[in-house]
C-alpha cells in the first residue's frame, strides 16, 4: 500500500503533542445538550459486537467553508460500537468515505486517525467535513485520490455525550480499530468485508495510529492490517506537556487535562482556581483547535491552579502519573 508523505504544518508540529435518510437500529436516548444533533445520541441498547454499525446517514465532504469545492466520494456518517479505556462498550461516530472511481481487486481501507480537533461536540470531524472546516481535509482527499477507502473516527466523546478522552491511548486505539470494522460492515459502500487495511495519523492521530497498531493483534486480530503511518506521536506526555505549557499552543495542554481527567475519573476542577475553571470549561465546551489557539495564546497552567504551581508538576504524581 502506497502513501504520499504528509506535509508537516505548524499546527501539527505543535501537537507533538441536510437531513439525509437515516438507518437507525435503535431508538436514541433523550438529548443531554440542546445543540447536539439527534444522530449523535447513542441508543439505550448497544449492539453485541465491537465495530457493529448502530446507524448511518448520507453526508458530504467540502474542502472550504463556502462549500464551493466538494470532494467527489460516497460519504456516510456512521455511529458504531467500540470500548473505552476500561473496556466498557460505548458508541462513537465517524465518517466512511469511498472513492467514486473503480478499483481493480479488493479496495484497501485506511483508518485516518485525526489530529487535535478540540473537545467540543461541534469539533467532531464528522461535523466539520460537511462544513468544509476540517483542517485535515486535504490529507483525507489525498488518500481518496489514490483509490483508498477512508474511515475517519471522531473518537470517544467527540460529538457523542461525555468529554472527549483526549490523549487516552486505549480509547483512541479502540476507536480507530472499530472504525475499520464498522466501515467493512456498512452496507452499500463497496468496501470488502475482509480486505486489506491500514491506519494513518499525525500528532494525536499518530498516537492513536500507534495504539491501534499495538492493540490490533489482541483487540482486532481478524483485521488484515498491512501497516501503520505514525506521525509525531506524543509518546512521552510529560515531555509534551512541558513543551506546550505556556507556549502558543498551551490550550492543547489544557485539552489533555480535561480528556485524561474524564478517562481516569479525576476531578480536574479540584486543582484549579476560579479563572482556571472558567478557561478549562470554555476550552472543553466551546473552542475547536484554531479558535482555542486564537483565544488563549501562551496559556500557562500556573495561572490556572489553586496553589499557583504549574500543572506539569502534577503529571509526575498520582493520580495523574498513571
């Protein structure tokens, strides 16, 4: 399987760190947030197996916010079953994209693990792709142009209820692997049920791609995994945090605190002063990547804490060290 190299961008380097027809299999639970579309509400009962499709609907993919540059592909928004860090079944969403050009033999499928999007539900790639605001749209199009089928996960809690568990290794790896299963099981895409697959990601996506490759032999051994593109994975979170805190990309460090806090049931607010609670909540609930960078440049965690010490010191001790 051939991949063109992904160009490095300032954003990526800093992270080294309507109404289409819906196929629903179960009734959705009542909404927890008034601005969450119905599609993103998980059903009361999840299907039996990881990667099983819960519902799907037609979507679109634009490269620009004015929606004058559509990408020619069959685009389906999908909800599927996966598991969180502790192995609990959850529902996540994503997008399955199939080129409209014919392909000789089984079409290879790539799970594109997105880089940092933000924590707010509106930041989910499956919501940004049809709006033309997904900053990783070009690399996704590049894979489609080469004839690959592509599936882009939203990860846990991005679009769906709960906080996005940003930088949580197992949850991200599971979401990527189960996105491949879901794409293979989604009817009408022309993707082979047992065809060759690969994973691809940069920054947060690089970490998720690496996790998927490491977990695949035990978590999804039936997948015909041919390889993984692992770009700039934030493997040493202490080092990444030290580089980000107080930098132009300091908001991303705060993303990780909220995400890891949610995954490990840590009360982040107990470490924060009033200002810290306000900033953290705003980044969690309202700001996608570019908005966060513009609103909170050079964010330093020592101005957010109740005791005035930087949060990077906390990462080296329990409960954060785990």
